[in-house]
C-alpha cells in the first residue's frame, strides 16, 4: 500500500493550532508548516509553537518548532524532524509550499482571508467558515456535545463571546484588557492564586483573579495590548502540570482535523 504523507500548512500557531499540529505530527503527518504574525499574542505561552517567533526554537510535549525567516528553510527544518514556523500572516508562502491541506486555525471568529481554492483540502476551525463555500470542511471548537465534529455542510456554532465552562466557571477564569495600554506583571505561569490576588496591571488599572486557581496562561511583562486583548487564564482545576500540556480541547479538535484529512485522503474516487 502506498503511504500518503500530505504537506500541511496551518494558519496560526496558538494553543489550538499547536494542539492540531501535535495530533497530526504524532499520526505521522510531519510535513507541517505554521504561518504566524510577526508579534503573536498567546497567553498559554508554555504550549504554543508561536513562541518560536520570539525564541527561535520551542518544545511542546517533546516536539520542537523552529522559526524560519524564509520559505527556503522549511524543507531543512522538516528533515530535522521539527515543525517550521514562519511569519506569514498573508499566507504568501503557499505558492512555494503548495500544501495538500490548509488549516485556518487563527480562531478569529471570522474568515480573514482563507479561500477554498488555496489547497485541495481547506479546513477552518470554529465559527466564520461555511463548508462548501470558503472551506471544504470546518471543525466545531465550542465545548459541549458537538466539540470537534467535522462539518461538511454549513457552519460551526456562532461565537457566543463566552469561554467554555471549566468546573462551572466561564468568563470568571479569563481576563481581558479593559483599555489599550501596556500590561505589566510580576506573576508567572504556574502560580497558585486566590480570588482577589493581583495578576498585573494594564497601565495603572489592576487586574485581580476572580476565582481560585492556577495561572495557566499569561502575557509577558511589558506587552502592549488593545482593549479586549486576552491577558490571563486562571484554571480552577488547580493542577500546575496542566500549564505545560496542550489542552484536552486542543487535542480533541486535532482529532477532528485528522478525521477530515483521512476522509479526504482515503475517500473512494
């Protein structure tokens, strides 16, 4: 039987995109390239390949991602068993890479430029995509009964603006900037917090924990933010080990993506 190893491009390299990349890599689909912005903002910095933009190389769950400055470096990084991450928000490198699969994992809650013509199989994560129009398939990202289901007709559940429930907490566990400015903090990912503990400041406005939990995600000290920028993620399950592991949600969505790819590769002609 001929082995099929598709070339896969992923737009975005945040926490969900990284979970997808890990799932595909472990399934043997290792020709993966991730396209990011020049200054990605991810609070779950311990488990995102986007951090390679700042640190050249990062390891998440024993898989290494490496920052590439140009498309010509991608093949060399693949040869070393690593995942290349390149600054390419407009996806211009697709002309060179010619991926078999394109996954939009930007999680912008809307389509900001992905077209169904960009690859033989185009997959969108979450709301903002319509299967059969701008993507071939989408994967549900909302926690609940339909999480990770592959959608081949229609769209994912619309964005509600409310984070998924973890131990009954939704908006309480996530903090956003109430104004534009600079985020400063003396806290670290993994810190155990009590309700009311200081997380940091946006300008002079204090940001305090609204529940007990472990600080699972946090922007770096000195990060410029816009109003509405996600700043911190407090996990009420109180297990610091989770800070260094990709989430159950990200891996589940990765399973949905894997299903969509396999269905495409092995579909009867």
